[in-house]
């Protein structure tokens, strides 16, 4: 049974570029075994064989693997720190913001950031790259349609200005989409952009091994300009930020230190 899963991880890596060995094995194996059983396959060998022949099965696998759970303004007090304390500091040295929402899931995070930046800056003065490994999640993000419960923390005046009621849910207005570029990306495999002012990567690193986290913290630091900010999730504090050229500036926020 153990060999069946090990061979499966190697096959998935060869087929998709996703290295399951870099995720915490216990969590990932339980999640994928549950999905495999639900689909009616007795082994990972049979499950992988079916996925190769059925792209819908493969997409469902990727969707389960990436755990798309999100909402607008998740942990509102942290977004308030970004908006009221750190964004003004970022704008002291330059008047534009180049931001990246890494592992953006179904889009609530980059749209939240877009509300904050659109409210504070001219449209031409900011850009947001939003990436995820899950193509289904990216399709939903680009569509920009959400049910009421996802908008519970959105300020009422923002809800009225940036969303349009549509049936049982809400559609994101174009003014919120215009400055966001959605792209597929494997965080562990693909290169990062550079000279970024702000990187948001929340509630994702907890699923990676310690070795993978080290690799990602280094890549995030290299992608930031000096003075740029990394915003992480509530269970993802970096215990030795100086090892990555970072320093804590608020809980869950790290600033790229100058090379001087």
C-alpha cells in the first residue's frame, strides 16, 4: 500500500510537475485516499491510470489537493494593519505598488487587495499578479462570482461599489478586475517575479514540509524589493526571519531588509 502511494506521487510529479513529497504526507495522503475511494478506485495505480485518460478526474484531484478555502477580508484586523499602517509606509518611497497574491485560490484575496489599492491609489498606480496551481480555482477567480457568505466581512460601501447583485450571489465589477492578472503557477517549481512591493501568501505554507518552506521563504525574499512586505497566514509566522533577509514589522508581516 505504501509503495502504491509512493509510485503515485512519482507519476503525478512526472505528469503535472507537482511534487507531493513536499507536502506534509499524513494530511495529503488522507485527503487523496478519501478522494480516490469516493471515485471508486481501489488503488492509486488505478486512480492515476484513470486520471491520465480523464481530464475532469485530474482537475478534481488538483482541486482537492490545493484546498480552496477563502473569503473576502479573511482575518479583517490583519487587512486593516496592511491598509492603515503598512501601505502608507510602502508609499513613502514610491507612489506605485506592484503586488502578488500567491496561491490566490478562487480570487477572494486578490480582489480584497484590489479594493484596498483602488480605494487608495490611482488606477494606473498599482498592479496585482494573482497565481494558483489549480486551473479550476483560477477559472472561478476570473469569473468573479461569489455567494453572500463570502462577502460577510466586506464593508457595506465597498460591497455596493465593487459588486453587482446577480441572482443568489454577487458579481465582481470590472473596476476591481482591471488591474489583476491571473496566471497558473507552481510555487515550488516556477520562477518568481522580482522587485515586488508586496507579496501575500496566506494559509498555504502550513501544508508544506519544513524544507519546502525554507525554499519558499528564500524565493519570496528574493522577489521583494528592499522595503517590500511579505504578508503570511495566521499560523505561518517566520521564526527566524533574518535568515531570509526579512524582519518582522507587525504580526504576520515581514519587511525585506536593505542589503546595506
